[in-house]
C-alpha cells in the first residue's frame, strides 16, 4: 500500500526554502556581521538564500601545455590519401 500524499516524510520537509524566518535572517546577518545588538528586529535588510549546486559533471578544460605535447607525440599520424 502506498503512502497518502498528505503525509510527508521528514526528508521532504527539509528542502530548500527561499523565504527565511526572522530568526533565521538574524542568525545569517550575525554570521555576516551585518546585524548589531542595537538594531531592531523589524525592517531587516534582505538576505540571499541561494541553493548551492550539488554534484554534477565537471567540464574538461583545455589540456596543459606539457600534457598536450605528450598526447600529440603519442598519437599516430593519420595517413594521407
């Protein structure tokens, strides 16, 4: 039997959120040293909550000069017709 859609698992509840609560915004501002003790908790500056890319494929960049020369020397020359 499958689980009803209204019943969420704990892992799905901890997904990325764009909107932070006031306490989370204050914590993030304190970490960035942008919130001082004399500031009011109302009218806080905006805080970006970006989702970092996870994993993925790495792009192959151009080969280094030494590696490119070794690869050219090791590859057999194509015969011309």
